[in-house]
C-alpha cells in the first residue's frame, strides 16, 4: 500500500506540474502581446545609421502618401513626402522617399545602379539637393503599407559625387493614401 500511495502521489504531482506549466503559458503570451503591439508604434519612422545618422518621420495624409502602378503598368511606385527630421551631415530640408519596385511584396536589392530611375531613394529639398540611393537590402511594398531595410549611398544631385554609406530601416502605414491607379 505504501508503494502504491507513493506512486499515485508522484503521478499526481507530475499532473499538477504539467497543469501548472500549461496555466503559466497563456500568462506568458499575454505578457508578450504588448511588446508586439509596441513594435507598430515605429510605423512611419525611418532611421539612418552609419556615415549619416538621424530619423525621419512621416505624418500620413492623403497628399503625403501616394502609391500606384507605373505608367507602363509593369512596376509599382510609392511616394512618401514631407517627412520631417534631420540626417546629420547632409543638411536641412524636408525629405521624400520614392520607391519603384517591379512587383508588390518583397523585392531584394542585389546591387547599386546609380543611373537607374527605377529604384528606391530618399531625397531632400535642401541646398544642395541630396539623395540616398539604394545599394542593397529589401523593400516590401504593399501599397498603403510597407517597409525598407536598405544600405544606401549619399549622392549630391547634379554631380558625380557619391560618398558615405548608411543603413536605413523603417516602415510606413498610410491608411489614407492616394491610389494613383
């Protein structure tokens, strides 16, 4: 009787421990949920690191978030304009992000093509005009939402000056975006 009682108690303890572990699991998920929700607060923010650093913020509005198919209907365009913020070492001015990708979804940028009009770049309206041109990384375009994780190179527009490498990460969520077609 003693061995049977001991065996039953050990079995009961095992079940209680298993039930306790299951009971703790939903609590852990509840604790993690706010962290996932907090990740969305970074939408409409683009952070530069490297030779140039800073943060640009987009205030989504119907005039500042545009997306459409290209004129030839073979690619997609996103234009996010009037971004505020400073990128150290580049100068002042409002910023815009122009995205030109061959397909909706994620596009992998394999190499720099500084002569292409069909890539992704940030531009400002300061003096001199400058841009950051994609070199590598990924662009995810879903129209009103998307993200970038790119290595970019600084370019003074109107010159052959390309210098300084940075990385930029960020995302956009423009529920009131203007669809151009």
